[in-house]
């Protein structure tokens, strides 16, 4: 019996951003991204490709101010879409871990779809303040928004550093791969993977 696709669809409009986001957990890595920030588009595509998610993101943001609202609000929407798509969490692995090297950079991402939002974001001493029009400080804001809105426990660690592009891209790839593992079905799991009976 084929399981139905797990999809999260979010529409969010504020005075700062207008966002349409669609996430298919059981996808093939196809992405259509338009945020107005070129490098942000690039790392969202990397997240989708390496997590094998299908992801569509359209944003009209107040980039005349800066990129903060756009990046943070996309994180909010992605977190909400993950929460919607995983649903009851019955039969999933729940935990996921990935290490991704990118030349001299190495990032580890560890996820627990626990229902308890928490972010540890450690070791990210990114020396370049900007990558194109992307403010590297917003990497923390993005992952914080995702973790809080998806109600996951997320540990992100930069274990080796160097080029800013490599560090941030490795982080998004590692997050995608860890999320893919955590959301996979395990045939040995009956019901929700928790001694409490719920997540």
C-alpha cells in the first residue's frame, strides 16, 4: 500500500513579507526558489536537493530594508511546513544525524523531532559578514526559526571552518540530510517513537 505524500503548505503575509512555501517530504530534491537573495536561494536549493525534498518558495520581502525579515520569515514558514508535513509522526525514525564536509569546512546536524523546540548553534565563527547580498548573521536566525516553528530539537555544530560560503552551505546540506533521516519511516516502529506515546 502506497503511503500518501506528506506535504506542508504555508501562506504567510505580514507588512514585511509575503511568503508562499510548499514542502514535500517524500520528494526527489526538486526546488523552485525565489527569495530575492541569491545565496539564500542557493542554500535552500541545497537543503532540498540533499534532503530529497521537493520545495517551492516564493517571497516578496522588504529587501529595501535588509534581508533579515525575509530569511527569518522563510525559516518560520519552513518550520511550520515541516510540522504540518510530519503530522502524527507515527512510524518515523524521529532522530537524524548528518556530517557534511565542504572542502575545509565540516558541519554536523543532529535532529530530534521531539515536540520540544530547542536550538544549539555552536562553533560558527563566520569571518565574512556578507556572502553576496546574504548577511551571514542570519544563518542563526534562520535555523532558530525553523527549530522553534517545527518544534524540533536541533543541534548544529561547525567542526572545521574557513570559507564562509562553504560553512553556510555545508550547514544547510547537513540539516537537509539529517531531516531526511529523521522523517523516514522505519518498518520496525509501531506507532509514535516515544515511551510517552506522543510527540
